C-alpha cells in the first residue's frame, strides 16, 4: 500500500508564518460503492446481491445500535459510536442547561488488525512546495465573537471556536500566552462558558472589536 502526501504549514493568528511544517495525505481517490461491492464479492466468492443485502443490514443495525447509545465493534474493522454537540447555557437561576442537542458525527476507532495492516503503508512526497492552511481572518473572528456576545452576552468556548472555523485546542493555544492574566480574571482551562469580563479581555488581546 502506498499513499501520496504533501507538505502543509500552519499560520499564527495575525497571519505570520508558524514554524511547524507537517505532512498531509494528498487528495484521495474515491472507491465507488459498486466497485467496493464487486471487490468484496470477488474476495468472498459471494454474489453481488448478497453482498449488498449484508452491507445494507449492517448499516441498519449499526444505525439503530449507536443511535440507542451503544458502541458497536465489528471484528477486524473497528468500533463505532455516536458523538454529540449542543449549547450549554445557564438558566435564570444560573444552572447550566443543555439546548439544541444534536448528533455531531460518528466516531470510529480502528481495530488492532486494521492499524497493524495500515502501519506498513509507504508514503511518497509528491511536492516539496509548502501549502498554507487557510485560517480565519480577523474579520471572521470578529463576526463570530459579535454573534456569540449579541446572542448570549458571553461566549461558549466550543461554539466560538466552531464559528471561527477552528478547534477548541487551537483556541486554547492562542490563549496560552495570556494564561496568567486570564487566571486573574477567574479563567480556568476547562471553563466552557466565558463570562463578559473574559470575553472582553480575549477580544482585546486577539484584536477583535465587539
């Protein structure tokens, strides 16, 4: 097995160049559903129709099981489970409530066999040019912060990160240089809801005018 890869470079918040350059798998070729069924059919010496029926049944059972809160392990493939997201907001009494809960996606953890087989994959660097990761502009960050503060009066960290097109880990890295100052304002690294004084500090430090 062999995959092509390219080089990527991350950017800092203010558009400067980061020092970290990392590899990324180049564009994947898509295996169509009918091609996949045909390969399974040939490998197992089973008619295509039977393969389709089994795959359809697997999808039905998998959907039902993970939808009911179970994880499903398929031998030699891996384990599936559902993930969720939602808004955590305080009510009038200050008690946190979950609103707009919804499925975020399906988690997949590969089996030991799958990881072992893939560990033998070879990678070929197809270009020595470095591509820049597209990061949100200051204007996009400003709009995201304005929407959050106008709606709630505070920023939900996960929601703000998502609106800005970044992960919560990235937001955490951006705030790391100001950790001591944030802690004086009552900030904690696991804090989910950012109150107005911390919102103001963050938007000023990140040059976001709200």
